[in-house]
């Protein structure tokens, strides 16, 4: 225990701790001198299945699960599946493959990949991040509605507001 009697007593243990910590860790110049040809190691997938399931999780979201049956019903049922699968095969899968392969080749994320391909388009990454933010706001509202009605169900369990149609008359 350090007693606050004078300044040296307070700073001496802290100074010893800092000296011990910096004595074990070499600075950046010493690290570069020891390993001049080593590049930053990139992360890899543990297996092909790991990569495939990550791509599926990236592509399939709430909109696919929630809106797809509604869009099928609204636009002709089973007949809607023909143009849907045609568009998916002609546009969706090739563009998805292009995005994944360019990202793998350049080794960067979605925000800076377009800027590395064409430096004039560096703002595209920032606009994509802004679009993701706005979509997340939308999804948060949808999830909030779901949680609100779930909470209302458990609080008004004997008499639910939607159990009869008396309010509409």
C-alpha cells in the first residue's frame, strides 16, 4: 500500500510498473528489424462449408423469410417463381459471386473495395454504410412492433384487444 505522503512515493510504484511493461515489449522499430519480410496474416475459413454457410447467412435475411411468401401470393403464386428464379440465375448469383470474389482478391471489406478498384468512387463505400444504417433502422422498427404485440399479449392475456371485433363496430 502506498501512503500519500510525498509525490515520489505516489509515482514510484507507477513508474516501476511502466518500466516493467515497456521492458518486455519491444517497440515497433525493433519488431520490424526482426521480421522485415512478414506481411499481415489474413484470416481464412476453416472449411468450405464454413464459407458457404456464411454466404447463405449473408444473403438470406428477414426480408427473404418474411416478404417472399407475400410477394408470391400477390404476384401470381407459383407463376411468380419462374421470373424470380430466372432473375436469380441471370443476375443475382453472378453479381453475388462477383462481390465475393473481388472481396477475396483484394482482401478488404465492402466499404473500401470500390475505392480500391476505382479511386474516384471512394464515396460509394460510405454511401453503402449509410444505406445499411437506414435499413437497420427499418428492421429495428419491425422488431419493435413484434416485441410490442408480444408484450401486449402477455400483459392482457385474459382479454386480448384482437380477440373480438367489437371495436370496429
